[in-house]
C-alpha cells in the first residue's frame, strides 16, 4: 500500500510519468510505513479523543483503520467511487461504507467524534474551494470533536516544485496528474477557523517518499521539530487538527 491508494481524483493518474519511473516500490513502502507511524504518534499525543465514531471522507481503499483501530473507534467510510465503497465494505476495512461526496455529506449534525480527510483535500482543491469540506466537518462534529486533515504542504521545497510543474503544464509528464495541489498551511488554518474550528498544525514529516531510504533516515530526526508552530508550516506532509468548541 502506498500513499496513492487514498485519492478522490478529478482526473485520471497516468502511471507512465517521470517520478514514478524513477521510484522503487520498496522505497515508497518504507516511507509509507514511517509516515503511518508518525501519524499515529501525533494523533496519540494531540487528538484528545480516545474512542468514538470516525467519518473518513474520500476514504479510498484504506479508510484509516491503521489510525483509528477497533474496538475503540467505529469507522464510517465515504467515497465517490462505488467500486471502492463496495470493496471497503466487503473487506471489512470499515464498520460502514457509503457513497458520498466531500462537502455534500448527508449525515445528521453532530454525528461524529472525528472527521478524517486523509490525502483528499489536495485533490478536491483542483475542483474548487475547500470551504464546503471544512463547513461539512464542523457541522458533522460533536462538540469537542476533531477534524483531522493530512495533506502535502506547499511551503516545502517539493511542494513548491509540484506547484511549479502544475502551473507550467508539465504535471502529468512529471508526476502523473494535474490534480495534486499542495496546500498552503496558511490556507488550511484560515479555512478551519472560518468554519468555526480551533486549528493547530503539525508537520508529519519533512522527508519525501521518493528519496533513497538512507537519505530519508538521515532526515527523519528533523521531524521532532514538526509540532513547533513556525517549523510545522514547512513540512512536506502536514497534519491539521481542528477542534469544534464544546
């Protein structure tokens, strides 16, 4: 499983691109394992919710059970792809799976303790503003509930390079699709606050999944800085934790 498994895409991904041709699957897998461990560590320290109902939006094939294990958490997956919804339900990767669209979810208000957008918002940003996704999360969260978004950051050198490729028209040739939009940390914080949520930002990692494993290991100690407010904004992968006031 790689990071590419969770995607609510606006356009298809072309696997015959420069970066995928240069990247070994074993390198991507090693980074994914490290990233998941970092995500779990941050959530254990910062989430403040030890159990309850989790809504994974744009869940893809892997809705987040590795982050919200049973039986403490009941996981509800939503995706716009019927095949993924059926597959997640059949494989038991969530307690429920539904067809639905980010920003237009038909659940009662205050239904969930956690709303998770994992590697989803940066694809939705290709289609339009993210405000409806944050507003939906705020509506669906119980008082004291938490929205969690894990996304690529714009202010990291790789994020800046990705944005440049997108603007130059080289996105598909370089990384396979124009709908990978690295997100500004300032934008994430502002959109959360506008929805009435209280946000905090963390850098999950400063490393890049395509770097050789030895380089990734050498850079990994930098991730200890990831919860410092100024340093967090320059992470390659960001985690936004935004709480609904009680």
